[in-house]
C-alpha cells in the first residue's frame, strides 16, 4: 500500500515549536504580526501613528491621534487574560495539532493550570475555530448523511429521544479524483425539510451536486439551486456504497475521536463548538506545519468571549 503523504507529513515538532514560540517576546512578535500585518492600527480611529508604554505584562500601544490605548490581546478572545502568551501559544499548538482533539483535562495537565482555566482556554480556541469555519461553503460534488451524536444519560430517555443526543448533518466535498477536500459537520434542530433548507443555505454553494441516501428532507438542497442525487441504499452495508465512502469514513473518525477523547461533555449544548474544531483541523490537514500560525490568525479575528457567554446557549449552539 502506498504511503499516505498527508498522514505522514512532518508537521511542526515540539522542538520547532519551542524554537518559534518559546519566549514571551517571540509570542508577542507573532501575535503582533498576525493582528496587524501592516503595522499597528488604532481600534478606535484606525490611525497608525502610535507610541509604546512598557512596564506591564504586555506592552501597551497609545494612538497619537485619539490617545486611545490598546494591547495585543484587547478586543480578541484573549482579552483581559492573566496567562502568559507562552501558555496561550502552547494551547494553540496542542489544540491545533491533535488529530483527534484534546480534552480540557489533558490540556490542564499540559499547561499547568487549573481545570476551569483550561476549560476556558480550550473553549475560546474552539470558538475561534468554529467562527472561522462558518464562512466556508462546500462546492462541487458533495456527499451528505444524517447522524446522531451523544450518549444516553442515566435515568434519561433511551435511543434517539435521549436529551443528550443531537441530530447532525455531515457533508464532505470531493475533488475530481474522489478524494475529500472540505468537510462541514453541523447540528440541526431536526431532520425536516425546513431545517435542511436552512442548513443548505449556510453550508452549500449554489450549483453543488449533492449525493444523499435518499432521506426525504435532503431534497431541500434543491431550494438553493443545488442538484440532488438520491442513492437507494436498500439495507446494503456502508462499505458497499462507494458513493458514501468518504462521508462514512469521516463520521466513523468523528465518533472514534469523540468517544476516545471526550468522556463527558454536553452534546446538547456544546456540540457545534467541538464539531467546528473538528472541521477546522480536518480542513487544514494538508499543511500541519503552519496550523499553529493559522490558529493565531483565527484568534485575532474572534472578538472577546467572556466565560458567561461561552457557557450560555447563545454561543454554545
């Protein structure tokens, strides 16, 4: 069997990471470059002329036009952080590089912080990843399938009626050679025509060729101008259906990843954040060497998310 070059790529080793981001100054320089690639811009008036104020944990920029003061982390998801930048960058590296994800408990041990801090850092990073993924649309030939995530709760309803089970739509675009390019895993309220039409509006580009197992609600993709090709399954094993090879593989990898890494989290509340992180890593798997750098860019594009918002249903779903 030929070697899968994507699976066996070198990526960014830990010694290389330490060389690039091992000091507070190196992390500060990288964050500054990611946030202001053309030099400092005042968040208030957008002027470039500024002075520097030293003596605090992070250097402070003062606009010479409006006198507004800003730090590298202000206005980002790291706003008001008390953690060193080296701790944040190590978290970027660990969350970004982990193919199957990393639990907040494992992150706590790696970073040397308490569990609450590790949970916050983890969920802030995943929130930034999820928001970056929302902008992408699947194009070309797309395989889609329905699934449920989450286990039954003790004393709760069994089967699909469980309070912790959430319906998701899994979709993957494939290239001319039939290889996966981009994946989109999202929760939906239910498998209804209206819910799938809303999902298609947010996830598919007009003109996609969508292949499904014939579930009636998937016809809704035609509402946004996509071509729908239902494939009759008739009880055949998934391995016998070449049309769904990659979507079945991705769903299998997702469930294996979640069951092996996360032993207790609320699918009904936080599923989209964890799915967004899975999407982010999968869609950037072609160049693992720069994934930490790309996580830094995602962090800079995501505005502040305090704890009460991260734990609320508004941002958790």
